[in-house]
């Protein structure tokens, strides 16, 4: 049995077209891998007070930006050369949209790294780290799963990612309440808690971007736009 | 290899570098994307999408066409709507031209060709024995792949049809018909000062528009176009496509084309033919973004031809 990849990206009469689409997919997944690592490292740097790692994340964002430009260029060339249709068209369009999300996730990771450096300078104290670690793990898994859903063209997994977002929002609300309590207990905590709030906000955004990627995967696989659609309707589309 | 782990890990790197993405057997349902065209079985007479319309100009039911023992069209049912542009696409030999030629009985001249089924134009049987074929072809005009003007003047090419059908009583009426037809074909400004010139002295694109003017001159209701742009350069092609868009206001247009981009640009609905079957009919926008049938998808994405 030919493997999945051959049927989805390959099979064209033009072998070069096959390679161009495969290259696009591979480069997108490479960018996804880098962004995933950036996000994981940013959380790690913060919770371990590791300023060296935080600096690495800050510097690493340039690589993410470069990949975004490269992938867009590739996608534009495919459109110009091949006038892709149907699933090929949906793949190219989805990639163009998803790189925007990946690039933004990269920015959020950089933001977290900056806050990690600030917190590290202000003294080592683990207030709020439990919340950061929990939500960080959660959204990192969502990001990972959304990229995995893309790699395997798995609309059901994409749907699961979208459903996770509600739980992340709840965790975010709960964490915000906890931090508020800390601030009310001791006003000297306010500056630090505000920084943690920004970190949580960035992580919550990462979850949103993972959802956007998941929506695009459903569009690629099912050919239907599920943005701004009630969850029941999305479930129906995926179940078809 | 790849894991389904969702913990913070470097799995993404292995995934992106791994050549294949293994899928455990039976873990996933088949999606359209996984279907292979060669595995697809076509059920006779089964067309996905929307082959029927509310107000059909042509009502075609269970049409079967054979050349001797070869069945070229296998049980096709389709409506062609009033004032719609419908494109017939499909690989060579799929039957799209044969089917098109049934619509004004152009197949009559082929002895071994037999047409079965019900073919109605405005609820009247096209193939009834008392039908006047000349009158039918005046109502259902045709433009061919290669521009085929008569070896006459530009004027006489356009005037030929109206003359034999007796559409004009006076010279001035004929002049009006010629001018109007050339205007509709977007050729008037180029041809008005050289109406007596030989049609064959025109460029290929002009000749094709002249053939459209000639078809329009007898006030048809339907225009059939069999790959009208395949012998034209891109600029002449763009002119003809522009013309199709304008003409769709007053005519029903059926176009057979090998250029999928052309089908995407000019038509409202697209019909995909495959080995004598009508596989899918849908809105053109749907066909080119998310076709319903895997064969349609394979064809329009360039996976087989």
C-alpha cells in the first residue's frame, strides 16, 4: 500500500509539482517544530529561572520569522506556476494562513522569554509558576496536536484541539483569580503577578493560534470553512 | 518514530524530518483525500452533485450514445439551465464532445452513431422524426475548435445564415443583422472598415469571433462551443472568454474545454465526464475548491488525464 503522503501530496502527472507540495508541507512542519520548541523553552526558561535559555529563545525568533517569509514565497510560486485546484489549492491556502499563526506563536514565545528575563532579575521566587507550567503544558500539547493533525490530515484530532480551547480559557480564568488573591494579600507581589499575568495571557493566545491551525486542517481535509461556526456544526462537518 | 505523545517534547522535529507519517491500521476513517482514482468504481447513471435545475432549457434523461458496439455515453441525465454557462470537462475520450454534439444533432451525419434516451429542448423532443434539423441548428448554434469561416467576405460569412433562413427582407435589415452580430461578437470595431475583405485574411482570434458572430446572426437560443479557444493565443482567448460572459445574458452556453482554468473562469456550473459517465455536476466554484467526487478531484488537480 502506498503511504498516505504519496496520495495526498503526490500522484500528479507533474513530478515536480509533487515535490513542490511536499517541500511546502515539510518546511511548514519544520517551522511548526521550531515554534513548538520555542514555546516549550520559553516556559522552561521562566519556571527554571534560566536566563541563558531565555536569551536563546529571544534570538531564535529570527529563525521563525525567516521561515515564515520562505514558506510564503514558496506558496506564492506554487500558485503562480501551477494554479492549484481543489485539495492542492486548499493545502496552499491553509499553509499561507497557518504560517501567520505560527509566526505569532513565535512572538508570544519571545514575549514570555523577555518576561522570564525580567522576573529572573527581580529575584527568584516561584509565585505563579504552577499556573504557568500547567497552562504552558496544556497549550503546548494543543499546538503539538494541531501540527500533528496537519501532518496526518486528521480532522478528528483537529476537532479535539478546538475543544481543548474552552478548558484553557477556564484554566486561565482560574489562574487569574489565584494571582489576584496573591496581589490582595501582599501589594509587594503586584509587579511580579502582573508579569505572570502577561505570561499567561501569551500562553492563552498560543492556544488560540493552535485552534486556528486546527480550523485550517479541517478546511484542508473537509473543504469547509469552520471559522466562526458553532461547535456542533463543526462536529457535523468533521463527522461527514 | 512518531509518537502521539502530547507532552512537551521534541517530537515535532522527528515528525518533520521523518519521511512518512505512519497511520496505524483501522485508526482512521477514510476521507475523500485518501481515495485513489484507480480504486474508484463508477456506478452507471449515478451523478453526484446537482445535475438538475429548476428551469431547464435542455432536459436530458438516460441518454445513451453508441458508435457501433462502443458505448460512448452511458446513461447520462442532466439539465442545462436557461441562460446558464455550463462547462463540460474531462479527459480525452470521456464523451463530452459526443454529448455536446447530441444537443443539436451534429452526430446525425455519423452513420454508426445511435442516440437513445430522452433529449428535450424547451420540453420538445430533439430527436423526434418530424423535427426539422436545420431549424434546430438555427436555435442551437455551434462554434468549433478551429475557426472555420467560409472562404467569403466577412460580411457574407455573417449574412449567410440570415439569408438562407430568410431572416431579412431588405438589404438594410441584413446590414443591421451583420452589424449587430459583429458587435455582439466584439468584432465590429476591427471589422467595420473591411467588411468586404476575405474572412480568411483575419487573424485566428478574429476568425473565431467571426464564427461566433456567424452563429449569433441567426438569433439562436443556445450556443454550443467545442473547445473554442484551443487554437487561440492568450489574448484572443481572453477576448472570447469576455464575450462568453457578455453573451450569457441572452443565451444558454455549453462549452467543452480542455482548459480547466477556462472552465473555472467562464462557467456557472461544471460537469465532469469520465469514460462515458457523467460523474459530477456542481457549481463551478464548488468543483474547483472542493469537488465531491474523488475522480473530479484527481482530474482537476492534474493527477491523471
